[in-house]
């Protein structure tokens, strides 16, 4: 079957258009411009010369526990909560006195979020490179990234907010200072009944002590939507050489038998 003159004409127009486009767009011999911010694992970023860091966190770490090293991030006495946060705290206290659990979001498989994710009773694997530290928790396999490549925080209107926030680190002598913002403002808790909002700001000062066997982090917290001023807390982790993290998933249907996730005792 012979093609119609109309089809032949359309084909000719297409060929002509592609030909003109090819002639008007000469091949460029210059490489594409480098993006404003290279990815942390971009080869060009990894290859940039940088001073040798004072220490390397690569390893597996467990929250140490012990005196003055509890797993909670309880604000010190005297911290004044905002009116909205006070409502949540009062409800939490009422539930506690009644032997119930208030908003057990972690038990319902919501992410623990920073800072709580750092003190779960599961190990944390840390892999440090020249441009970032990747932290993978054995609890829910939560991933946290601390960028070390000199980038600034993403514009607050553009940042993809998350439970662990956007962490930017820099070195001050023998201390790694990590500044974290960009948090979600729902289902995110600092402590029992104390919410973290999208205005939460956490600064961590990380040091290795005891010949590298202990990681010490001093936290400074501020969140004008939940409390006035700022407060500090110091935690310690021990390096463990005989364990690894494993794949972990939080499945609500498998947690139904746990008292903390039962609707009869979980107050909302």
C-alpha cells in the first residue's frame, strides 16, 4: 500500500524541522557548568582538598546509659513552656499519673526524630567521609546525614522538612559542631509531652574522649514555639566492636499486643 501524498508531506516537514534544529544548535565542546551545590557523594566534591579532620566517627556506637546519662532529654527546672506546649505537657502528666501513655507516636511507628533517635537502645552505625557523616540507627533504620562540605542550610521555604532535620557540621578545634534545623512540626517530641515544632533548633558539640572509646555530645535546644530561651543536655555513647545494625521495620499490626500501642491505654 503506497503512502498518501499527505503522509509524505508531513514526514518531509518533520525531517526538515529536525534538520533545522540540528543546524541551529551546534554541538558544544565545553563541559556543563558545575551545579551550585554538589551532592555529598559527587566525585568532584569528594576530590576537593580539605584539612584532615580531628577525628573520625566511623564505627558502631551505643548510648552509654549510667549516671547523668539517661535516655530522655528532659528540660531542666525553670524552663517555661509556651501556652500550646503547656497543654500537651499537662495532658501527658495526667496520663502518667493514671498509668496511661500519652501520644505514643513511636509505638505507632512514627519516626523518633532528633534528638530522641540518638538514645534508643539500639546501636547506631556511623560512616564518616570527607563530605558527610551517615548515621544509620538500628531502631527503624532511621537515617541521619551530617553534611561537612561547607554548604549552608537550605532556605526555610525550600527545605524538605523531616524528623531528623537538616544537619550542617563544621570543625572548631577538636570539636565537631553540628547545627540542625528544618524539622517537621507534628508527631515530633523532645520528651514526654514536650513537642518539637518547625522552629526547633539543635546545636550539638561532639567530642571523642577516653582515647576514642567514648563519644560525648553537648546539646543546646531552642524552640520559641514550645519554650522560652534555650537549655542544654550532655549525653555519652560507647564504641562497640562486637555488633552491627540489622534491617529493621516498624509494623503497627505486629505491635498491637504491646500495652503502649493499645487504644485502651494510649491517650490522645
